[in-house]
C-alpha cells in the first residue's frame, strides 16, 4: 500500500480512493508463504454491505468510496483461484444475546437495531436474504465447501469464536485481513491475531467504517492498521502478492 507521489518522493498510502502521507514508522512487510498464509474476512454480511442493511446510512458512503464490496469480492475470487485457505468470521445475534445485562455503546446500538439477528444457533429459517446473510455475490465463494466459516464472534474480536483454533489447525501463520467494519471487528481481529503470534497484513480498501459528524471510524482504523499491522495493503497490492505465490 506504499506508493511514491509523482510530485515528490515522500511515500504515501492509499486512503479510500485518495492518498495520504505514509506514517514515519517501520513497515515490516509480509513475505507470503504458500501453505502458511490464509485470508480472513470479517462480517461480509448484508447489514454492513448492502444498501438494504441496517447500517448503510452511516457506512454506505465509505463502502461505496472504497469499493469495499468489489474489493472483498476480488479477495474471495483470488483465494479460490490460488487455493489460499479462506476463513470467514461472521457476526450473529440470537434471542439469548438480547438478554445481556450490559453492553458497550455500539453493542447497545447493534442490539437496538436488530443487527445480524437470527432466530437461534440451530435455526436458519428467515436467514436467506436477511441482514445476517452473506451478500448474494459472495455465496459461491463462501459456500464452496472449502471456506471455513467460523462460529460467530459476539462483540468485535475473535476471542469469543474459534477463528484462532481454525487457523492453527490448518497451519496458518500469516493472515491477510479484510471485511467489516474497519475500526471495530477488523481492528479487533487484527489486535488479537497479533497477540496470538500471527503476521497480519490488512487490506485497507477492502473494509470501511461508520462516518458521522465529528467521528470518522475509517480514518481511526487506517491510523491503527498502519501502526499495528505487519503491512497495510491496497487490494491491488494484495492481488499482486497473492498472484506471485508459487
């Protein structure tokens, strides 16, 4: 995700459809190794990525600007084409989750707007086409019989699901991370995966976040991705890196 501007030699990073000066911190990079790298996508679901989803009013502009839907789709297609293991970490809420005694700010909001709701962990009635369902164009990739669909995370990070177990059982040590939303589930997954000893590159335009007056979740996430991850890539760079896997 590092580029040189035509006007100067100062490095820049892709920022949605624009660029911004790169941070003056190291960029360790990620040298991909076949059999050791996997792609992790969080919450590729209608409530985040469809104009009919309950969050579209606050994330839709950023999703559109970043071409998030298309960029996640590119990663799915390339994972299938290059036989790179694909892991989806979804978000579901069941009726018993609505009986929690306390929540954080956006947990409360997600519960109030019935985000990712399903009738039960063993019940799929009403799932098709709902806010909890995958985007329709992603289904051929996620439902291909090869993709690992993890148990749902419940707040933001993978501490409450089996993602880390699934990665380790497949011998994965390197993660290319994308999905929704940038400063919540993606960043929380990044932090936990780093603490668990994985190398992680985040695909910065294959995510997006809520933007409301005075608060830009995407800008906050890009800052932390750059400070924390092994590297911050554009989808174009991720495609290049994956295409060079032998």
